[in-house]
C-alpha cells in the first residue's frame, strides 16, 4: 500500500488520526477479531468489564458483547469514533469519544484493558503515562491483555518497543502471566508483535 501524503501533525493529537480515518487509510486495522484474543477469552470463567482505548474501528466490541462482557471502547479521534459506530451498528453506543489520559473515568473501574495498536500509536514520551493510567483504571485483580509491537526503528507510528523497554514500563505495576506469538498478524505487525497477558500488581 502506498502511503498518502498527510499534513504534519503530532500523533498525540486527534488531528493526526482524523485525517487518516477520513481518507480511509488504516493499515493497522485487522478487520476482525484476532485468534489470540478468542483463545484467551474462551478460557476465562466469568464476564469481565472491558475498556478498549484507542479503539479505531472497534471490531472487538461485538465479540466482547456477544460473550456478555460489559465493554466500552474509546477514541479521541471523532473520525475514528464515526468509523467504529458504522462498523458496530446496533452496538454503536458502546463507543464514545474520550481521551484515555483525561479525567473521564473513575480509578479501578475495569477488570480488563484490551491493548490493540494503541500503545504503538502513542509517541514514546507518553508511554510511562500510559502504563500508569492502565494501572490506575484497572481493579486490583485486573489484567492488561493484548498485542505489543517490538521494533527498534525510531520512526512511527507504529512506534516499536525496544528490547527490555516493555519490562521497564511494567515494572512495579504489572506481572507477566503469559506470552505467545500470534499466527494471524496483519502485514504492518507481522513478525514483530507478541500477545501478552499482564496482571495488575496491587501496590
């Protein structure tokens, strides 16, 4: 896919993502629910309240809702929210425009935060804030699950995690429960992402 020429915006702003969604340029969009998530959720014994930050087209909302899990998807880009609502139809009300780093949510509100191409969309200067915010929004026994993109390139988005970088971010906040290599990664992430399940450390 040839990358169109876009105005220069900071990827920490909604404008950066708005223009891409309006031009229907979203090579990070998997167009469905990843197999790793399906396998993990199938082994869970009870419904979990779920937050999906930076949800993009929010394909996973329908999946969680079908399991009976209370789910909320958020994005600060109005164009992304519009795209997600078109995708979800009758479940459109489960997507709201909100800033993950804002004061919208009460601490310890969720059992689960689902990570899918949100961290790697954020400039590295925000990563420590991301880890702290995930910890704050999860209940004491909550988990952070999803896909983490590993790459040494300075360029982005997607911004890749260097060796040891994720462990440093999670230290004293989360403990790693499991990790595996996805079998159905889309092209932009293929060979460079890992499915990981992190349990919140209550401190």
